[in-house]
C-alpha cells in the first residue's frame, strides 16, 4: 500500500455493539464446550449504538492507566512475526514483563495467556481452534471476582500472600506486521463509566468457569483510539485493579472505520494478559 494513502489523524463516527439481554437466564457463553441439547452457545444480544471514537494521536501522553484505565506506550519488540509459540512465550513474554514493571512500578508480573488475531472477520465467525478475529462487542476481559479467582488458579500457594498487596490485570495489545486500518481498537475512559453499566457474563469451559463483563449502553461513555497504530505502539488496557480510588478497568472493542483505505491490509494483533503485583 502506498505511503500516500496513510490516514491522517481523525475522530471516527461509528457503531459499537453493547449488551442486550436474550431470554431470562443470566448471561453466559460456552467456550470450547458443547452446550446441552437445545441450548444456544450464548445468550448475548447486540445493542448497536452510534458513538464517536476520538483520536488520541498527538495526545498519547495525556492518558494514564490509573486515571483513564488505558495508556499508550511506545515499545519496540524484537519479535516481529509472532508465528513461533515458543519464541512468544520466552522472548516476548520477558519483554512484556519488563515493560509492565517499568510503566507500573510493579515488583512482579505473571503472564497467564495470550491471543493472536489474524482473521479478517469478527471473533466467533470461525471456530476458536482455527483462528481468532477482532472482538466487535464492548467488554472487559474479567470480572472483579474472576480476576481474584484467576490469581488463585495461576499462583496457587502464593496467592494469599500476593493478594494482600495491590493486584492489577493488564492487557498489553499490539498490532502485528502493519499499522491498523481496519477494525482498530476503541478503549473507554473509566471516568465516564458507571459501574452499573457492567454486566457479568459466565464463561463455561470444559475444566473451569470464568467471567467477563459485558457493558450496557450509556450516552456518557467516552471512546478513544490511536489512529494508524503501529507494531511499535502498544495499548495497555486495565481489566482489574484491587485499589478502588482510581481507574479499575476500561471497556474496549474493535470498531468499523468506513474511511479506511480499501486496499489496506487486514488487522493482525496480539494481546498479552498479565497479573501485575506490587508485592513479591
């Protein structure tokens, strides 16, 4: 794609898919698990709403994890292709651990999973075991209770001690291969979120149960993205904070930008989810 076709910074009028209930049962989703006969895979409806996603390009330094719930950081990785799982789990994990320690001042970082998204269509259009696409639904990766449960699951006997200090769950999101033009990432400012907008969703796995937050529409929400985000720019997305006097999480979603050049490459990205501890 020609350099001349690169977009200039701009706010984007678009539509985001919020939570809508389906039926009377509390929200759920089966993951890598076949639901009982006659039961759908999930009962999450869509409530598409018009929003404007503001451009943070040129204003990156104005956003902080503890104020807004997200932060943009320049970070050049030695990993470029993200096709070798062993290289990701050794070299790239170490890079992210050091990045999070430097940005947050944390003493310990434990990465517990990562997701690579290369499929052009939204997540769920092909089996998760084949390829993942962008999530076009407003969500937060874990509920408060599910994060504490995850600490216990991942850290075992160390969990009680580590939970005595500050604990955060941070998603480290990075484009792969090229700048993002199609289906970029929108992040919501914590200061404009009412916690009553959060809807717990049970995630039912073959061997465990987790939970994420879906989000009800609220016209007060304020949305941001980093236009033409490059592989040298990461978005830090807070998904949990045990401290209650600051930003505790941020909603996020992929979105459609109808002004993107049609010949631009499809989005590829990797997200790392890490538990971040002030104690050791």
